[in-house]
C-alpha cells in the first residue's frame, strides 16, 4: 500500500501533475453559467467517440476499390460489434455536428466571442469547417454507389472553378475518372489530415479558454469595455468564482453521459445507415444523395437559377467561412446580452428557419423526377372509354408522371395535372405537349398522333368535378 | 573593448538564429516536397487513351439506346468495379454510333434513358436531355458529352476519356 503511494507520489513529482495540470482543472470560472456551457465539452465527448470508434473500424476497413465495399459488408453483417461500431461512428458524427452548431449558436447569442475571446471564436469556426469536411469525407468512405457519385459530384463542383477547376477535380478523383486511387485519398484525408487539424484546433481552442477564462453569463448592465474588461472580470471572479473542477465540471460530465447514451442508444436501436449497391460507376441506377448535414446545400443548388449556380457552389463555403470568422472583428465590444442585440437574435432565428426549411426541402427533393411512380389505378382514371384508359397509361409510360402529380400519383417537378382539364383546352394541351415549355421537354418526337390524341383525351378528364363523379361512381358500384 | 564583445555576441546570436531557421526550413522543404509532388502527381500522369470493345454490331439494333460498360484507361490492380465507366450507346446508322457519357452536365450524376419518352433524365436535380443529348429541361448548362466511338471488324469500340467536367469538354 505504502509502496503504491510512494510510486504515485514519485510519478506526480516527476510529471508535475499536481503542479501544472491540477491548477488548470481547478481554474476559477464564473458560477452563473450552469447548464448553458455544457455544449462545448459535449462536442469534445462526441469527438472522442469518433476517434475511438474510428480507430476500431480502421482495423478492419480496407480503403481500396472494390474491397472497401466487401469490408463494409463484413463490418456490418459479420464482425462482432461491427454493426454497433459503425452506428456509433455515424451517430457520433451526427452528434458532433449538431453539438458544435449548438455550441456556436450559444456563444453567438451570448456574444462570448467579444474581447478578449476573438481568437477562441475564430479557432472554433475553423474546427467546425474541418468537422464538416470530416462528415463529407466520412460519407464517402461508406463506399457504395452513393459514395462513388458523391465524389463525382464533388469533383464536378470543384471543376466549376475558373482556371484551376479541372486540376482540383482530378486531384479529388485521384486521376481523370473514379478508380482505384479515389478512395485511398479520401481515407488518408479522413483519418490523418483532418483529425490532425481537429486535434490541433481543439488544443488551441482549449488553451485559449484557459488563457482568457470562461465568459460570464451576459449581463445587460455590463457591456464589454476592452480597456477595463480583464480587471473587472478578475475582480468579479475573485468574489463569486468557483473552481472548474469539480464545481462546474460535474454538469459537463452529466450532459456528456447523456450525449453518449444517445449515441450508443441510436446505434443499438436504429443501426448504421444502410449500405447502397456496390460502388460501380457504370451502374446508372444510383440516386445520389448527400447525408443529412448537406441537404440544405443540396436544396439551394437545386432551386438556384442556373446562371448563379457556379458562383454559389464556389462562393458559399468561402463566404460562410469568412463571414463567420470576421464576426468578432465586426464587433468585439459593447453589449453581450441578447436582449440588447436584436439583430443577433434575428440572425439566429432566420438562419435556423432557413436551415430547417431547406433541409426538409432537400429531403423531399420535389425537383427530382420520381422514377418509382406507380401507374394510375382504374378508379382514379374513372372511365371505361378505351381512348381515355389508354391516355392514362401513356401519361405513366411516357414519363409525364415522373414530374407531374396526377391525383396524388407522381413527382412534383412540374405543375400538378389533377385539374389540368380546367386550365388548358384541347388545343392548348396539344401545343404544350408537342412543344414543351419552360423546364418541360417537347414530346413531339416520342408520341404518335393517335397517342397524343388519347393522352389529351385523358388529361381533359382531369377536373375537380370529374374526380368527384369518378369517386361517386366507384362508391355506387361498391355494394 | 567591452562594447566589441557585446556586438560580436549579438552578431553571433543573430547568425545562429538565421542559421537554425534556415536549416529548419531546409529540413521542412526536403521532407515535404516529395509528398506534395506525390499527391499532385495525378495532374501530370495522364493515362494513355485506350479503345475498349463494348460489343458486336448486331447487339445494337438501329435507333436504340443501350447502356454499355467499359474499363477505364487507368485501372489499378485493386480498383475492381470502381474502374468501370458507363456510356449510353445509340446506333444511328449502319456503322454510326453516338456514345453519350452517363454524367449529367449539371453536377455529374448518372442520367437514365427513359425509352418510352425518348429522354435522358437525371435523378439529382431533374436535368432532362433529348435522345440526341441536347438539353430538354432543368439546370444542365450544356448537352450530354460524347465519347469517341468507332466500329472495327464488326465490333463497337469506345475510347476511354476523362470524366466530362462542365468546364472541359470531352472529344
């Protein structure tokens, strides 16, 4: 017993734990932050989940060509705990992105980025972008058809850049096409380059927290005055401050336990995202879709006028990064309280509303053709006239319903056709179908005169009243 | 005399500082230049283009558009299926073909040929092309790219090409 104690004392003396590390842990922090400040440490906890589950996955994952997909199948279906680990890595990534954004939002709303903590904010913004880089490269390491096409889309986006675009695109692909050198690059970036940057960024971020101290809760009567702030902060802390360990830290630990439980719980109950079909770039039946973090961006790119597109694809990430970094340069003193910063509150409300709406849009993707649409059931066609019945078949067969909704069946790219009979007469329908129109192809070359006539006959029955009659007659027919 | 010593001491310090910074820079350059060159090598190492057989003439009825697959020029031993490329091959004459790249010109997603509508459609953002590859609707800025295609001894061959980017046309 005494021997162990003396060994520990020796270690403590030679390592300097009590001299250096303990004072850091016990540094004095404001006592009024309570639960507001748990998001940063929880982000760190999610990062630890990522590092540890990632190392475990890397012991089995084969980062090359076809073998990557085979190893993913092995991890998911055969390896003991493999499914759980993939799930933890996926929900850990989700948690890390969400928590980092919540943490940033809290810091922004409380204006904790003001003097002297400008660099805390800037380093956090850089780490956030690296984390988004991790989620994108991580999604690609799930090397199925979606992974292959996500790389292609990334290369095409980069290829839009003037002059250097094609060179960057070929660096992303590791050649002129997707192939054996593509995945290995993303693997190296995902497991070495970006984690290294995150470790360095977190190191700087935490060092700055120690150097400048944790900010107090905003007080409307205490605007930040750079000339006197540090003295005021120190003197207030002397009166009311508490040691971080363990008076403040226990809340961080409790919240981190909840986050970890949520990550493991999701991994157990929902499992990792399903693997798509194998990574074969010549398989055209893929339906590429980014992971949810980027649905909002996907939505923006779909709804932009094409002439603005290149500028937004290339400009948005740069403007976003610079815009966030300059926040504390823009305003590093004055009020911190949200009640005195209506523009800040408005920005957050607007930003989150836009993010949620665009994310929902990105998920629904009404701009994409719906290739899986079913033919119209007979009771919705509501007619036994052979021309109309044939017309209804043609509307499905010729792909009209990929983009047009007819009585609840079909895509949403183009206008709904459920009451087209009211909006266009026979001549109008023929002109429209033959010539196409804004965002609609011309079908003149793919329809015979008889087919066109049947199709128009069917479309003319699409009026609210005809549907009423149709549903009445089906009800009457049912005993 | 004493001032001389201070001066020479300062000189010595500034020389040693510069020496160390310079040597550290040299170490940095020597250990980082080869890796940078290695990572950038796809820019200079252009694989030779190769003609790939995609099937015999009779497999492609006149006027039809069929999906064909071929091996990229730069396939590495471990690439497997990932070194394949698809093309939509359309027979327009006795020995005339058009080989469309499957990549949508908007952001590169794979377009599908909808036979009955005689249209290519993209699942990502709704780009649509006519059977001749011209844009019919949606965001694509230009027509589908084409691969060089030829008929040799009754076999159809496609020439491997880089992925078409909106900023550098194939063929």
